[in-house]
């Protein structure tokens, strides 16, 4: 799993690329504050090597809670900037700082 951040100098956004290695998985999505926790808005495309990947333009100077959904199960990002306890989910969420 990995997160790549690319700050755009001409816009107040950061292009964030989420990569998730899940060769055995059929579906994967990233859900979080930035897409209202909606899996259809955070679908990741499966590449030939088994990695799921997608890029999103997120407003910079923000902090977002997020998680991956892999075949229906929630998974945290090990390379997240931090983790935050979420009472609603009764679990820790990954945190992305942009």
C-alpha cells in the first residue's frame, strides 16, 4: 500500500494517488471524508500486476480520515500520516494530511 502526494502549484489542490496491493481481491475502493465515505466515488482500478490504483484531486491544507474497502472488508493504510479513533466505526481510521 502506498500514498503519493503531488502538490499542484497553480491550484489549491493536491493530487493524491492511492495504491493498494491486493492480488487476490476482486474489488477495492478508498472511502473517506473527501468522498462522503461513498465506495462508488472511490473505486480503484485493478492493474495487471494485481495492484489497485486511482488518483484524486483533494483540497490542500486539510486533514481527511479514510480507509480502504477490499472485497467488503475495511483496511487501514500502513503508510498513513496518522490514525484517529472513530466512535461511529468503533475503529481507527487512517488520516491523510494534504
